[in-house]
């Protein structure tokens, strides 16, 4: 007989990440998770995405240790004063495996 303690549920969904050059540090990229409001920084687009994956993994592991939901979706706030003109925005369909 299956009990609740040995049933696992896997849920996959895309997380959108906006990538843009850091406005205050030359050569750095910012990755901002729109559904999670997690922000990371890296030396390249790939590094910023790798840092995002690491941040989400660390967050999920911490939440699991606290017996809380692994990932809580909370949309990033809208910042109307930020201008994206002149920035090279790249969209990625990144999949971040959760523990």
C-alpha cells in the first residue's frame, strides 16, 4: 500500500530569464528570473545562466531541508524606470532541474 511519504511528484515548466549587460560593471551580465525574482550575475551570458541554475538549485535544496515547497513562484516586480533601449536582450528556454 502506497503512503504519502513515498510518493514523488515531478512537475516541469519553463522559467523565463531576462539577460542583459550589467549597467554598472563592464563585462558582466545579469540574469533575472521573471517567475522567481532571483537575480544572478556572471562574466558572460552562459556564466550568468549557470549562476541562475546554481542559485535555483541551492534555493530548492534549502527549501527541501526546511520541508517547504521547493520553488515558490513570485513574479518579478515591474520597474518602469528601467530602459532597455540599446541593450542586447537574449531569451533562453533554460531548464533547471530541481532536486
